[in-house]
C-alpha cells in the first residue's frame, strides 16, 4: 500500500482518481491549490504525486509545483495529468514541456482512461523513481 | 475574511478605468511609428545614392579620359581639360567611400538621427560638386538647370515636402551664386566650348534673373508634384503596414482565445469521463446492465466530444503558431510511423482491421510532434473508413534521385470518396454523407490537421480514391533542398480512379 497525493483543482476529477487509487489499495490525499502542495509533502511525504497543470490563478502552476517538488524531494515520482495536449503546450513555453527539463516522471493526458491510469500508477510506484519503461 | 486581523485591515480597493477603445478605422500613424518605419527606408536610400554616385564618378572619369585626346571633343566643338573632371571624380569618390561607410554604420542602435545627417551631407556635397561642374562646363550649357532636378526629385522621394523644398532652395542658391559670381567678375568665366562656336558674353544681372525665374518655376512645379505623390504613397504604405500589423495581432489573439476556450471546455469533460469510469468500473457499486449501457454511452459521447475539442485545439495551435513554428529536425519517418501504428493497433484490432506496414528508413525534416500528428490522423482516418475486418497498408520509403525526400502512403479498402468531393475533404469540418453514415463520431478536423502540418513541413499531399473501393493518401516530403522537391506525379489518363493533388503551399 502506498500513499498518493493528488493535486487538482477539479474536485470531481480528483475524487474519481482517488476512488481508483483507493480501489488499488492505496491511501490518498487531495490538495486543491498548488500552494498547499509543498507543505503537505513536507508534513507527510507521499510515495508519488499526481499533479494537474492548469490552476485557476496560473495556467502553468503545475510546472512550478513540479519544479519545487523536485528541488525539495528529487526522488519523488510525479505523474502529471493535463487536459492540455502534452505535445501542444498552449501558452506554455517550450522550456516547460521539454522532457529533459520538465521534472516529472510521467505524463498522462486528460480525459484519462482508468485502465491506463492504474497501469501508470503501478509503474510509477514500482521502478526507481518510477521511470517510464521504454 | 472573517478573522480579527482581516476586519482590522482596511478593505482593499481596486479601480478599473475604462480603457479607450481604438477607433475602428486605421488611426493616423503617430510620429514614432512613422520614424521607426521610415528609418530602414532612409538607410536603404542612403546606400542606394552611394551606388548611383559611382556612376557619376565613372562618367567624370570618361570625360577626363576624353580630354586626353583633344581631337575627340574638338570634333563636337568642345575643349576639355582633363584635370578638372579627374580631380572632381577623385573628390567625389573619396566622399562616396566615407558616405558608404557612414550609411552602413547608421543602421546601428542609437544612431537614429545620423542617417538623416548622412543623407543631408550627401545631398549638400553633391550640390556643391554639381555647381562646380556646371561652373566649369559653362553657364550657358543648356542642360545645366536640369542636372539639379535629380537631387530635387530624390529629396522629394526620401524627405518630407519641407525638407525637399530646402534642397530645392539650396540648389537654386548654389546655381544662382555661381552665375552671379561669374556675371560680377568675381570668378573667371569658364566654358568647355571651343572659342568661336558660341559667343561667351557675360549675362547682365537682368538677363540672369530672366533665366533664373522660369527655371525656379519649373523646379517648383516638379517639387510640388513629386513631393505630393511621394507623400501620398508614403502615407498609404504606412497605413497598409499598420493594418497588416493589426490583422496579424488580431488573428493571433483570436487563436489564443480559442485555445483557452477549448481547454476550458475540455476540463469538465475530463471530469465527466472520469466519473462515468468510476460508475462503469464498479467503484461505486455494481450497476444493473441497462444503467451500465447508459453510463457507457455517456462515456463514449464524452470521449468523442473531448477528441473533437482536442482536434480544435491542435488545429488552432498549428495555425496560431504558424509564424513561430517549432524548428524542423531531421527525423526517420519510419520510426514515427512505427510508433503511431503501435499505438493505434489495439483500436484497429477491436474492429478486426489489420495494419500492414512496409517501412524503409526515410529521412525527413519535420517538427516531431507535427509529423506524429500527420501520420496519426492519416492512419486513424484509414481505420475509421475501413470496413470491419479490412486491411490498412502503410508504406514509407525514401524518394529516389539526388533531391532526396520521402514518400508516405496510407491505403485503405474502405468506403472511398466520390471524385467531386475530393477537393473539399481537407476543409475544416467537411465530411461526406457516406463518411457520416459510416461513422457518426469522427470530427471532420483530422484531414484539416494533416493539411496544416503538410503545409508547415513543405510536403505535398495527394489522394486517390474510388467510391466503394478505398482511398490512398500519399505525402511527399521534400528533400534537403526544398526547391528540388519532387513534383506530384500527374494522374494517368487511363487511371479509372479519381485523383486530387494538393500542393502544400496552396
């Protein structure tokens, strides 16, 4: 059993993801603003973070959260979920989605197929830092 | 808000002043934008003048050379001392070198005023040298007043009417001064005419004025006409440039707005889709079969709508980024196709459609994401319009010949497209009736995306189709030198199938 932190401002979406995670036997916490993330991680370090990109006050806040998390906990696996196509980062700089630069472990596009989500979460928790297998 | 500290703090206030809307018509361009726009033009003109001046230097040198053989000018009644034109050519050449250097340097930052200064120095020194030449040639030389017209007209073209009038005044002053000096005996009279062919009587002041006033009138009329025309043209050009800038800005703004809107639409569907999956997955308890069916339909429609929004997003993004497209990189087309086929294979298998691939390494230059999108949409299209149990054949190969390039074909044996409908299939949202009857869910944007990517990549699209027998899309990627890209193969007359080529730059 693992402890997963879900960071998403859409409560319905976050709850659905949490339901799936709990069904997989994991413990979950939902955080709805980017600012709460780091304190919550410091308080109780999760085994992985599931992170949204766009938040109401900043359409690229998820990227900043990911960078902050990486600085704070370099080994923490991060799965980024976004309604913005990973390859068409509207409004984000190319720097933001450069896979070499963007400090997330994996990317899944919304709407998320839950079978795929389960697989990605399992992989995230399995490997060293949950690196995606080639 | 309800804490003690909050109630003690003064309420924050923010005031939004009404922003004055720009008038609908093009506003009169302000001086700063005109200056910014005009500087490069002035600089180009300054360099151009320098190039023209070399011609004058050449003419003076030819005249000097003619003077070395006195028999030549004497044949047309002239007597030329070679020293005068040679020295003048030397001075002009030296000045021109300096002007050339300064004109080129004036484009640098912070040198805004200096390009005008260089132009003025050029014109003033030209007028002085021209006056000296005219003095030497002789005051009764009939072409003399016309020689100043070059500078007056050029000044009208590059300067404001007031400034070109000042050039006219300078020219008149210099010409008048030289005539006056000779008539008063301050300067010895000079002529290149052989004595005896014309009488070199010094004009009286009265005769001088009688000659100068009509000349000034002609100069004035020419100045008025040319400067007026030039000012009109300049204003029109400036207005056009401004209109063009506004159009580009508004189109970018619209595309950005659309992208934001589509994202805002997509997020709720992601939530709805997630919740239907909670229902379908039994995470909220087992559903009775009719309820499962309804939840499944909700999930399907959600996905379809989400895909449509995704494609709108992609297309708008491709179009809004057309100006700052990601750089083209050398890629192996076969690798991209293999990746796409691997991803789409499970969906094709559900409809018992086989994906046959014959892939040779084929180097192309493209933006990786865009190329993936092009291949993805073509294969999805072929699978969508195949019959269940059908075959989709995908091939890629390098183009033969030194120009290089690559060719991708995606062939299906599905419903096909009627010939008269082929030219429209790349239009946004266009779907043939047969396509809608075969598959209600697709969006009509996939081929528009294909066209947009092909355009950005410089690739040519071709489609061949026969209703009921299937469709073949061919993408011809240019080689390293886009100019040498292979032309689309013309349709053979005997071919029973319809054929439609779509050049990428249509």
